[in-house]
C-alpha cells in the first residue's frame, strides 16, 4: 500500500514555490520528498523537518547548520543545497535531486561487492569528505544510507545534518549522535568528534562493502558499542578468503581504535586507497566474494560502472567499400562523407558544350545544398519545430495563466474548478498537459482553477447517538474529533450533548469536530462500609452500579469479612453501570493489653496509649480526688482490638 496517500504535504506548495510531488524517504528527523521548483521548473529533493521537532531549537539549528555547511562546499560528490526556509510549521531544505539509490540499497540487493566496485564507491566518498575536512567540517554520521549512487553511476555524500567544525569539541550530553555500527571509540567514550571519526566510519563502510556484513554484531546497541571500544575491526579476509592483504591493511588503518594511528583526515585515507588499488591486479580487483548474491546483470563486465545500468544494443552500420571491395574507415570523422558524384560523360567537342559543363555542375551542387537544407528543416520541424513547451502556470490567476499561454503560442482550453486547501481561490492548481510537457504549437492547455478551501457547516447533533453523530459528520466532509463525557439529566446516556465548534459554525472540509457525550443522570455512591459482602453488592446494584471485589484484604475496625473500604467513597457521583471497588476486612489487629492496675493515672494512660488503645477514665464519687488505677475494663495480658477503648477505674 502506498502510504504517501495519507501524507498531507503531497500536492502542497511550500513557501509558494516548491510543489511536493512524491515522498522518497522518512527518517527520525525529517522526511525527504521529490518536488518541483515552480519558479525555475527544476526537479529537486525537499528535506522537511518533522513538525513535532520544529519547536526544538537544537533540531532547527542542525537543519540550518546543514544548509550553511554544504553551501560552503562546492564538490561534485557532495549533494548540493539550493535553499533553506520555513513555511508555517514546516522547516525545509531544497536540495539537489539524485535519481538512483543508496549504498544501503546496493548492499541489500547484491551483498558483498567486488573490490573494484567497493573502491569505486569509497574513493568519491573520501573525496567529498576530504573537501569537507579541508573546509573545516566533520560529517559525524557516515553510513551507507548517506551515500547516494545515481543512475549514471555518480557517487554523492548526503545528510550533513550532524556536521560540526573540526576544531570544535562536541560533547553529547545524554545521547551519542550517529549510528552505533559506525561510531568511532572516541565518539562513544566522550562524544568528541574530529575528522578521524569520519575516517573510522569509512573504514567500517568499506569493510561492509567487501564482506556484505558489519564488523561488530550484537543483540543490543550496548553490545555493539562495547565491541567498538574493546575489539579491533577484524580483517575482511577473515570473511572473504583470498582477499588481498592490501585491503586488510586499508581497513585496519582506517579503523584503528586509537585516533592518532588512523589517517588524519579523508584526504590521507584517499591516498592510501588509491595506492592500494595500484598494487592490485585486475583479477584481484574483479574477484567475486562468496557473499555476493547476484552479479549476472547487463554491464557486469563494465569496470567503470558502480551499479547495474541498462546497456543499449549498438546498431551496426555497413561500412563503405573501396574499388577492391574492402571495407574502409574514415579515421578523421565519425560520419562518413557522401561519395563524390560520378565523372560527367564526355560530350561533343563544341565550344558551347564546354561552357555549359561547369554551369551544370554549379547548378547540381546548389540543388544538392538546397535539398539538404530542405530535408534538415523538415526533420527539425517534424521533431522540434512544431512543438513547444507548456509554461508553468501554477499559482497564477486565470487571467495571468491565459496571458502566459498566449505568449507561448498556445490557447486556453477547458477550465475546471475544484476545491483546494493548498491553492488560493482563483489560482491555477493544475494544467493538462503539465508544466514543461511538449505540445504542438497553437495547441490548447486545459486548466484547473482552485475554488479555495471547501467549507461546511457543523450540523446540530444534540441528542444524537454517538455512532450516528460520527457518521453524520463524515457525510458532511467533517471528521469526528476528541470525545469527552459529562453528566446530563436531559440527554440520554451515549448521546451527544453538544459539539465544539457549536452547531451552525462554518469550518473547512476535513476539520475535526469535538463531541461531548452524555453519561446520563449522575448516581450518588452509597456508603456500604461495615456491611457484609452480599449486602454491599445488593445495595450497589439497587443504585444502578456494579461491584468489584478487590483481591486485597486489610485490617480494619470492621468485622472480619465485612466491607472495610470502598472506591469511590460515599457521596461521589458515577454514571449508571459504573463500578465501585470493595475491599474486604481481615478484622482488627489484636494487641495485648498492658497491666496498669496500682499505677498512677498518667503512667497508666501513657502505657495504654503507647500500645494503641484509647483510654477512658471512670472516677465515680470516690475517685474524684484519687490518682491511682484501681481496675481496668480489659485485664492485663488479655488481647483487645488495636484502637479500641480501655476504661480505667481510679481511686
């Protein structure tokens, strides 16, 4: 299923200039689209930051830094950035569009590559990074996904979103930027990045091209990071027997765990790569690794190609022959000159005949020239002269579009009108044929003019059941939004009380409408604590509520087996059918009563309180002036519920 159908940017014109045509890729930070610069009629790639990240200044800073950094690099192996801007919640980069695939796609399809192909990719990557390093930048996120291979075989490095100045110490707090499989040990340990981290990543990428797999594997990112810190990258020949020692050396040099041992930047590594290539034979360069999945494609023997390309079948033309019938070649021209005309037949030796000979030859040459010019003009007219290109009329008013078409020698055809959230009312949103298409001169171009955004009125959905209300909204080109619930004595449970926006308000088609739904009349929760389980359930059901018995048991003042707690508590309001959770009592905690007879009153009260009892005094008439405990309601040494009252008699 094509998920781009749900992408709201498709067909949208960013900044009044860039028309988004198709989605190419989605990353954690941005989405890349194929777009058309309607001002210059140029196809380009549009990298749009996810709107959820646009509020984060650090992410926006990375975007702008990428644009500024690449703008300073003028190199054929770096994906160029043309423009940077914002349109509402969208922050974007307008970039060079490379028709082709990524190195990750090549590795996924073909597995390991021949050494020649791997070097053909590595060298332009290093050339691009070398230009960045010499300009004072570090890429910091080199991986196969950021190496683009065009259909014409050109290799370009993309995504300078993590770029930093070489002389800037970058310490990541809380996260390590980049992809774990290509991180250098110093990036993992302290987050610092110099040009040597790009060298390390290129060494890992080169290993992956030679073997078809990453050098360090693990079940979690932490295991892979640990191996980068504590284990050397293995030689590629361990996975590909017979691989030349020079390639092992190149990988080992680039992926040394100590930064000082590596080549100091990509330019130095490029020199090592070219030297390694010069020492290898054609047989070594073209050896097929066992991990290669398929190399039987057209052009596989073309040693100048990096990826498979369609190869046309040359047309064999007959060669002219000489008088001996032998084929001859015109070694100074790609096109064979036409044969010379045959010599004129000898005529009678009259003076008038001699005068007419040169004249006839001149006329014949002139006729031949005119014939060639006529044929050439006819061919030009058939192929190009009778055609013109449709000018871009998008975002133009109908009047402006008609003038532009007339200026190109074209006529305005039919005019259709459609709703659009992207194009202003009265502006052209499409043409047939499209912008840049060839059309016969004098032909007509059909226009589609925007009617603006389609608007609809919010219907009155009060007292409508929720399911029916949602269906009614969709029939009117509106979307059901967030649903909340409230008590209502007038509206039946499950039906709509009101909408937001209110009924009768006008909104764009496709807008969301929030719904407030009735929970019915409120029910006051009764108090069932202290009741038996059966009685409590019956009382709740009589009130229109449900009971749920908790598996938890607690000690309480209530008798064992009765209800100790309920949630919600008494007096709370619930809707009909809501649930009240009941907790069963394990009975009170039994505590031994201290013996306080013959003790002073204050001491007796202190001991009983410390044991967890309430104390009540009984003085009577004889104990009004006494201060000694004569007796206690619970004998000392017996058990009583914690929190219960012990009465002391004073004399």
